[in-house]
């Protein structure tokens, strides 16, 4: 049973600095009274299930899969402030998906907490307390606040981080996480990642993290001797009684204060503990009658199933809305053989042949391969045939990878090679030209979100460097998917696994409805975590090149949902989305 008591404010203030120096304290939670709210010291009396956030003996990774309104955001901010404010040269990094989210975290939580700290002037200056994206403490520690919705490039200049908090992790691209963690690679004594958020879907980033963790659920022993686990596969639903938290076995009332975390995978606890917290067992919601009545109203029809599971129970519900299903992909089959010789023998059917390439991101936490799609357009026909798709195994040297791609380019007598110019794309382009491919035959693409511009448009840097093409990611992928569904883009026969990228990569694309703070919803395109979508992007680059060169796109009514105003784009990301 954890100790949920807090010391007096005087005790906290006198013991904190000495305890950090001599290593006698193991948790920062007793020092929460250094923060105040409404003129009173704050405490963990209602939030002790978040105690692991304040431990000083930290594992490399930690994840909290939470329902809404549990005090999670306050706790991660308090934890980071206490670390950076008291440990010299300890840098913390907060990451959320969108600019408006990280701005709100700073404005409504971090800034007020700092301004209401006891003896704040000893910790931080007034100017730095109000600074947004980077604030420096008087002990030379730094707190960074960043976002990475469409790109992780903003993080590449940050280093020396001791702890990174990935908040609203369910909406983060899992492939960006290793890049963010590189900010901690030079830290010798520290380097801790904490993932927090509310799972939406069974294949989202937060859920992947939780599945890799120790998977601890709050468990309460009843006086009847039975243990009630808040695991949805065990007693969570049966613990919701009419008058409060109830034993699933005998119906007696349960006291959540007597609960403890039970880890499903105890061997993972030391390196990757994971904690689930729902409103059902959280003291604020299950010990206050008015709050419990509100919870019951949500359970009994006030919320639909998805909202109930996510926001009240803190568990995922179903899979993401996929842009393409396995049936869609099979229905788009054009019968062309997956054998390269047979597929290449049809090349003269097409007067425009494009090879699309998406380069491997190196894998990271997700799965990423270099993939290619050969697409052809016939004279007088609106549809496009993908005649061949391939995936290059991981571990191939870049020079050998380029040789393989040039083999396919020559085999199908392609007119252009369209590729992802970001990340590894620049180096691969140099290798391609050094190997003899004319620069005039290479079309470099960079994904952006440009709702008021054409889907594809020329980007000419002011510094005179190589021009490229920007391609609007949400609309281009939505259009490509719609055209596959309507057989305006057809697909070749699938190769045997694990080489086959056509089916598996296309059904990894997901639609991500994103609610804005000021109201309204915009739709972005992502992928299921831990899944490869590289062939989908290769197909996107190849097919959009054909539409762009032809000078028109087929009309698809459902594309309208992926448009957004320039103001909405600025809210999501005022830097990367305005290119």
C-alpha cells in the first residue's frame, strides 16, 4: 500500500534540496505542496495513482494509458518542473502532436503552476517563467515545449535532454518517436521517456506502447477475499455499481484507496512499466457521489460506445477508420502478374511510365522499408495501372539499393522517377545521379499540408538550392485511396509474404479526425502504428506525377472532407504547414 500522505509545506521546502544532493529521497511527490491552487498547497490526495510519474529511480520508458480528467496533464508538468527546477542542468522536453495543444498546455497549466510556486523567484525569473517554447531555470536547466504533427524536424536542434514527456501520444506518429528520443542520446546519467494519453484505437501509437509495457491495472481486494482488476478483460465493467464502485463477485462496495497496481508482465516492470487509469477507479470520480452519478449517466447512454471506452474507461475502441480495406484493394486488381519479367513485357501498352519510390525511414519503433511502384497511363484512358510493386529488405546498403531501383527503372523503361525528397531522399538522389540517372528524370517530392494550394506545386527555395515539388499529404493520399476504390488506379497481383507490400501497406492508411480547440474538425491522414505504409506513398508519388503531367485530376466528391482553411492549418502547425 503506497503512502498517500504529504508532509507539511515547511518540511517539503527544507528537505527537497538536501534530499536531492544526498540521494535520500526516491520520489518527488511529497513536494507537490510547493505548488498552490486557489491559495492552498496542492497534493496527491486524489491523484496517487499517478505517483510513478514522480519517482526518481526511473526506468528508460514509462507509459500511462488514461481516461480523461484524471489530473494527468498537471502531474507530468509538475514532475518536469520539479526535476528541472531542482537538478542543475537537467533539461526536460514536452512533446504534443499539434501547436495548439502544446500552447494550451503551457498557457493553462505550466505557466500558472510556475507562477504560483512557493519562492518562485529562487527558481526562475519572471521573464523565463512566461517564455513559451524554451524557458531557462536559474540552475541552468532548460524546459522545452515542442510539437511534431507532420514532421519531427523541429526537434533535431535540441540535445542534452534528461526526460521527455510524449503527451497525447495516441495522435503522434510512431516513426517520429526515435528521432525525438535522440535528443537524450548524449545524456550520460539520464534519458527517460514517458508516454501519456488516451487511447482511441486498438492500433494507435499509445496502444502499441502500452502493449509493450508491463500493463498494470488498478486492483482492489474486496472483504470477500476476491480481487477486482480494472482490466476490461477482467472485472472493469462489473465494478460499475448503481451507488459506487462495487465488487464484481459479491456486490459489496469497494474502497479504491486500498487498491494497488498489478502488473500483467512483471518482468517488464523494471524497464517499461505501463499503467492504466480509468474514471471508474479514480478517487475523484468514484468517491464523490455527484461525480459517480455523472459517470453512470455516461455509461447508461449519455456517451456512445467509442466516447465511453476512450474518455471514461481509458481503453481503445475498434480500429482506426481505414482509407482502404482489403476488399477495396482486391477489387482493384488488374490481373497483371507479380513476376517482373511478365509485368515488364507490358510496358509498351503505356505512353507514360513513372517509378514512385518511398525510402526507408530506418525502421525505428515502427516498420519502414524502401518500396516502389511502377505506374503506367494508356493513351486516351483516365485510369492508371500500377503494373509492379516491390519492397527492398532492410539492411541493404544505400549503393546496392540504388542499383536495384535503377534496374527496375530501366526494366520498365520509365520516363521519370518520383521520390520522397525528405529524410534519406537527398542522399539517395545524389547516389542516383552519380550512378548515371539524369537529374531531369528525377522528381523530388516533399509532403506538406497546403489546403489553399494545388495538390502538387513547385517549391523553389529562396536560397537558390534545388527546386522540388510540394505535395499536400491529406488530399493526395485521400484522392489516391478514392481512386483505388473506384478502380481509377488498378493494382497488380500480390506477391507472397513477406515481400508483398501492395495489400498490407495500403490498408495501413488511416483517417485521423482532429478536433480543434476553437471548434470544428479537420481530417488528417496517418497510418496504423507498427505497420508499414511505404508502398502507399510510392504509389501516391507515381500516380500524382501522372495526374500533374496530364494537367487534371479525376473528380472525387469525398475529397472535400480533407480540405481545411488556412486559419485551421495555422492552428495545427504555424511553421511546417505553411510552406
